[in-house]
C-alpha cells in the first residue's frame, strides 16, 4: 500500500498535537531501548532501528516546531512550545547516551553501501558533537545547556513574533502610497491612521511614503522589536553556546558550528566576510553616491540613513529606469501569482499540484498533493497571509520528512503577503521560499531520515532557492501569470526595464548582507558586553548605513536564534546559486534537459551526498566565485 499523507484534525488541535508528538516520542524511547537490549544484530539491523527512532523524532520535532509558529490558538502554541522542549530533551538524551554510541561504533561498516556508510559516519559525528565521549560531569552540564538553549530560542522568537509595533499618522502622511494601501488604512475615530511593523505595512510604507519623518519613525519601531526583553535573552544564549563549544573542545561557537558546514572553520567565515565586502565595495560606493546625490536634490544639507534607502531606491528606479513599482504591482494580483508559481514550477520540474480539501489550522491555508509521472510525491501547505501570533518572516517548515515507501514528504510554506496586489519583491520572495518547499518534497525519497529533504550542509540550503528567484525575472515566464485587472499581460519592455533597474542597489544590498553576516559572526565570537554598541561598530565597518539612533537591531534579528553565527550562509549560497544558474540557457529557462538534470542531481539526492559533490555532479566541475564576481561587477 502506498504511503498516505498525515491526517490533520478538524477540531481539538490540542488533543491531536499532544497525542501525535508524545506518541512519536514514546516510539523513539521504545525503539532505542530495543536497540540497546543486548540482542546481537548485524549492522543493517542496527541502522534500521536507529532510523526508525530518527523518523519518529523528526516527526515529533517537525509538528511541534511548526505549530509554535502558525497555529492561531495561543493555547495550542503554548502547548507546542512545551512539546518542542520535550522533543529536544529526548534528542539530547539520545545524543549523550554512551551505550547507543558504542553500539553504532561497534557496528561493522564492511559491506555497507555508500549512503549507509555515510549515515553511520554522520551518526557517530553527531554523537561526538553532542559530547557523548566526555566525562559524566561534562555531559550533565551539556544536557543542562541544551535544555536552557531550547527555552531561550523560544523566548527570543516569541518576543519578536508578539512585538508588533505601530505609529499613528495623519491621513496626508500616507501620500505616495498606492491607492489600495490607503483604502486599507482608513482613519480611526480620532482621525489618525495606524501603520504597523508587520511586513504588508512596513515594506510598502518605507518604499513609497513621501514623509521622511514618518518613514524614519516606522523604521525605528521596526528595528526596536524585541527590545528590551531580548537583550538579556541574547546575552545568555551567546554565553551558553560559547560554553558548549568550549566543553566540546572548540575555541568558539563559530568554530563548532562551522565544523560541519561547507565553510569548515570560524576563521574561514571571517575571511569570507572580508572577501565579499572587498568585492562589493566599489558597487556599494557607486550606489550610495547615487542615492545621496538624489537625496540632496530634495535637501542639499541632508545625510542619508537606513530609513531612506528603500524610498530613494524606488525613486531612482522611477526616474532613471522608468520603473514605478507602484505600477508594476498591478500585474501581480496574489491569486494569479499563486497560480502562476504552481504552473511555472510544475512545468520546470515535471510536477503536478492537485488541490485537496483537507483539515488545516486556518482558513487561509491551502493544500496540494504533489504528483510526478502520475505518482504522488508529497503534500504541501501554503500559509501565506499575516495574522496575530503568526511567524513574522518567510520560511519553509517541515511537517513530515519523506521516507521511501513509508512516508510522503509534507512541507509548509509560511509567509506574510498582502491579499490583493503584491510587490514584485514579494513575488521573488515567494519563488525563493517555494524553492525550499520543492527541495523538501523532491529530496524526500530517501531510505534514511537523516538525509531526507533539505538535509545538506546548512550553508548550501539557500542556493537552490536563490537560484529559483531568477524565474521571477524572466519576461516570458512573468508573461504567463502577470496580468492586470484589464487582462493585459505585463509588457516585455517593462520587464526588461525592471531587469535593468534591479541591478541598481545590488552593491548596497550585498554590503547590508555582509553587515548582518558580520553581526552574526562577531557577536558569537566576541560576546561583547554591549550588543548595541558592537552592532553599531559592525554596521559602521561593514554595512552601508550606520545604526539608527535609538534602535537595537539585534533584538529582532531572528536569525541569531536559528542560523546562530552562520548568517554568512545567504552570501555563501548566493555565490553557488549564481554558478548553478550559469548552466541554464537564459533564452529558455524551461529547457527540460538542464532543468531535470538540476532536479535529479541537486534536489532529489537530499543530503545523501556532500553539497560540493552535488554541485560538481550538476556543473561537471567544482563551483567557483567567477559568476558571482561577474554579476556584482556588472553595472
């Protein structure tokens, strides 16, 4: 019998979630007890039992982590947080179990196929990185650290998720915003309009509002979210990570974290920061001079700060490239973009998405079964609009990890888009995040849970998604779904102007990413007493704009909880994605030969090979810096 998707409840989510997660955690414990019961087993049976426990643990973790972020009921979210802690406790106990480590270590690797051998090596490495080979006192301390870090990570994310700030404005201060934005923000009884820090408000307001003081005020509120609560949380988080790394024999957390990534060492992160910063300096200076000159046309004595960037970037694109994003957005009605995304990726990867009417956690969520060659390959859920208590950024979450002939991969796309017209940058974000979802589904046909889905080195995971963004810039592809209310397709010459205009500001955007990367790395490496001062110094050194006075950016920098010291991942992956894209014919992005080779050699293997080997398999050579450098240098 073919595996069936997970059946979600139609009501009583608390009972279902509690039973589902705790049931799988019991399965983990029972399976590991069986593994350690003294029965003589061959290596294949040892690994199969380990895999059974891994499957159950991943299922418990995935469901708990997802519903912390998306369930509309605060009681369910609170329950999910407790379940995340329980799952992490089980995982920590497993990783510190010397008996299990010895069983895996004693299993003879002779006769294992390449992927099974890789699994054994990775499991043993994971044990060592958990501290299983340390003395009892050290293992006890590592257990305490792990449990406390789980709590702190939740505290950090919750403070950001719940801290929605706003400013009150006179209606005329919305001058410059699109008509549908203004219509969606009517004055209250006191005559004032409320604009919040949620993305559907924040991003268009900062890009189009002519009132510079109002843009500044909203940006200050946005970059103050999570403050002051997250200051103490972040300090403790960084201190505990450093202690954990040192107990495990590393000089710092970045060294510990990078040891299992493509980049290899903390020092290599520092070198990469300098290399990218140097490469972006000329383009960044050119962009900044252009922005400042345009700003001074409005005010000869003006300086330029972070709150001005989006507005003046859009102004330059309108004036110098004849691209008005407010006009462009009329071609991107959400429902058409939604349908277009499925059509484009379906054609590209040979997939079919069939809508299914199944229980979901909110009415906004849509569900599709994914088919290839008439065979069901997984299920996806799209949760794409903001609501109270929901995750504030954009990400793909696992629901079920795929296992060949046992479990269909299921993933959830979580975003915060407008319900009507979308900005083109939102379309790009949608393509990007959908790339993770496709990777999860196509990489979900594995024998081993450890390698299912997006299971490559963490500094490679963004590359496939960044590359898929290119399909949101192609005039032929956009022409298939970018249609305005009159039925007119987006003009090819407009897309060409958009493509020319997108290069403006890329130097500053890369420098901004370098700044965030440096913050992520240096806060972990140095653990300064004053985070706000350290962030200000880092932005001054690497970023194009100084910190806004009165802000505490690090308190809302959610990647410090998830990516820790490895925010460099985005730039590292971008270097690789530019090289991957060089294999495609830009005159025919639907060419099935290259698209299917990419699908089969990059996405489908999941984590069964090292990322560098996947890239070499696809390109026929190791990846290089050349394509990225050429893109950055092009004016």
